[in-house]
C-alpha cells in the first residue's frame, strides 16, 4: 500500500535507472538451451506436429520432409533411343539451359546415364520423368545450327515427348518437388515457342504456384550449396520467363 508522498515503483524498470528496454538483460527462457542458444524442445514439437496433424496442418516449406519417390508405377513410358535422346538433350542444353540454368548439369547427366544403363524409367520418379520428356520436347523444337537433327521430325517428336511429360504431371500430388517446377516451366516454354500462348501461360502459372508452395522464393536461409543455388536459379528462371 502506498503512503502519502511515495511514488509507485515500476517493477519492469531495471534497477540501474536506465530507460526501459536499455541495459535490461532478460533471463533465458527454459525453452532454450543456454549452451547452444537454440530451442531444446522445438524439434520434438515439430516431430509431433508432423505425426499427429498429418492431413490437417502442413508445416512451412523449410520444415517439411521431402518425400522420396521410390514407388514409381509400372506404367512408365519407354525411353527413346539413346542416340536420339543424346541429340535432343544436347540441343536443350545449348538453347534453353544456356540462358536458364535450372539444372546442375553434371548431376543431371549422372542421373540420365544411370537411367539408360537400366534401360527403363522404373527407377525414376514421375516428376523427374516429366522433366526428362519436357527437355526432349524442347530439344526437338529448334532446327537451325543442329545438322544432326535433320532426319528428325521436330514437330511430331516434340508433341509426342510433350504428351509424355504431361502424362507424368497429371494426378493428385500433395508432395511437390523442384522437378515439378522445372517440368512445368519447360512445358510452358514449349507451348509458347509453339505459338500456344494460353497454354503456355497456364503452365507458367502452375510453375509459379509450385515454386511458392515449396518455398523457392524464400532466400532467408542462405547457405552456399549446390541445392540452394539450384533452387535460387529455378525461381529466378520462372520469374524471368513470367516477365
């Protein structure tokens, strides 16, 4: 109880007389480990969220567990002949990928060669298969400066590869990957280059939606790795194509 002439003491003000918020050291929260300055219980909380709220709440992109596509269906399309695929992939690299490097090329080539050693797409995921066929479709578009493609019917082969890519992109999927973004971008490029702009804009919209869904636009967590740089390049390639 206050007596006459006494002032109410500010219990929030530090005893040093410094203004509120200056010179005031907060006591560490029990939620934090003082030795590491990182949350000590949050990892368990995230694990519980993933376990018990599945189908109700989806964690932010940075905290999601990437699904591994090991259950590829048995109705995957056949691979084109290796010598034709090599030519089309080389054209795609020399045209689209030179200006929009959405792939780490050595990694892609390793996966591509390993796929042809098995002789089928059964070990590949649907998004990766869609990306491959979209690249083949892009490679079938240009003819100038590539004499090795003179014997190919670029229009019909491109449309055929595009249909295969579209077939791999269909279906309900709630676990998107960066390959979904890349395939959608390449499909959009093919449509626009084929003078089908409405379809091209539709697939570009999907590419943007896929990218935001998996957090490609978020560059707050900066670390120098191939994966991070690839994600950044894919997002900016989508942005520049939209411009």
